[in-house]
């Protein structure tokens, strides 16, 4: 997988806190972290932005 921020290599990594364990992609160059929640929120944000642009024309 390629990092959307720096185009570097991303590795799947395990993250955890006291109650939650999850896996996410972490860039080995810049340290950017992308998980399912982040990607879903970005997708929703982009689709909302596109619909506003079309409606404004």
C-alpha cells in the first residue's frame, strides 16, 4: 500500500490501548496512520464536498 501523504511504503501494524485492539496501516517514512475509521471519514468528506461543488454550479 502507498501512503497518501508522502507516497512511501505502508505496513500493517497492531495498535492497542487498555480496552481496544485494532490494526491500521502506518507509513514507515512519515508515520501517517490510516485505519478503517479514518478512511471512511475521508470518503464521506470527499463525497460531501463533491456534492456541494456540483450543487453550486
